[in-house]
C-alpha cells in the first residue's frame, strides 16, 4: 500500500490517500476501484470512527480509498449554544465542502493512469453529515455553478456510484425555522436559513435522472437522523428512474459505522445485522465482480 496526504484548500481541508500497489506476483496490470469517503460529525468535525477503520475495510476488498477531511471549525469552537459565541462564516458552510470533495474526485480521475484507477468504479461515500456532502455531489456534479467553482469539466467530478450511510440529508429537522439550529448554521453559515437555502443543501430536493446509482442504508431506531430520510431519497430515485438499493436495519443507533469493535467498544455499537452492510454493498456494486477489471486479472475477461 502507498499512503500520502494532500492539502485541499486554505481552510485546512485535506485528503488521506490509501492506494493499492500492483504486484507482478499477483497482477502487474491491475487497475483498482476507488471509494472516496466523507466522514460525518454534524459539520462540526470529521469523525475518526468513520475514517481509518472504514478505509482499511475497503482496502482489504481491493479498493483504493481516499478519505476527505473537509474543513470544519471543530467541536470546541462549535460547543457554545449562542450564535454570538460561534465562529462567523464557518468553514463548513455550503458549498465549501462540496468544492473540496469535487476537486478530490477530479484529482483521482486526472491521475487515473498514475494511480491505476478503474474509472468504472469511482464511488463517493458518506456517513451522516458526510452523507449529505456525498449526496450533494451526486445531485450537483453537472451544474454550471459548481463547475465554475471547481474549474473542472463535469465528467471529472462525476461519481459513478454513491454509498450513503445514515445520511443526514435534511440538516434542519425542526419545522419551525425561527428556532436556532447549530447543525444548520454549520452547514449553511446562516443563523436562520430560509427554506430555499435549506433545500439547496438537501440532496433529496435536488435529485435528477443524472444522480448516480445509490446504495443507501439506515437503522430504524436512529434518533438523530430519521430513517425516513433514506426512504424519501430513494423515493426520489424511483421517480426519476435511477437504480438504487436500500436497507433499513431494524435495530441500531445512529453512527454504527461498521457495526463492530473496530468502530465502537460499547455494546450498543455492535450490531450483527448492520455488520453485513459492506458485503451487501459489494454485491450490489458488482454482482459479476469476478469478471470486472479491478476485481480480478483483466487477462481473464
């Protein structure tokens, strides 16, 4: 494995690259599928639990993995409940994280030959708040305003697939927009965002037929992000004819990640049902993966 980091902007965003290395003993000509991961953290921070353990899990499955640590203000700065005590113009505000994610995907595709990338599989994944950002790229990758900000062509930032884990699509779950919501503030930079501004950062509201095929999973007992979010997103995919697979697991709290001891030592962090989601995702992504480049020797095709 080859590991390195890249700075992505002046706000402190960076990406961690975990790249497979082709070896003649196995297959010197191999190219690899890629998964780009956006950890969650309520737009306040990027969670370690949704970082390295997930990266290593997918490395073991033969993927290149890139973990995007988009800029946030950090838990300490976002701890106060009063707007006057919070950072002004938070670095997490839309569309900063989306731009950083877009540039990372472009870097992967522009360096596909160097990194040995299978361009049929450039998956963008996200957990919780990171799922919101991954979903944003899925619905905005072809929009002119984003392409102007990123200064790239649409194809360079297009994900081939999305993996959305307990994604926080709706950053303002309260019906009353006059109630101050720190998550919405971190996501939008506005003390009291309008419905139009909230809809802009909600992928559900912007799904189109160009949204990539999506694998979505959630837990019914999630008290922080309702499972209804996942149902609404997939309903929109049905409306426009985009393929998807949805799993709503009966048990489990928010933020289960891998569902085992690698991402939580408490009993409530372990869930035998949720533990299966990686295998379910792999079966959905490449049901004939034994015949796809990046998964086996291309000479055997």
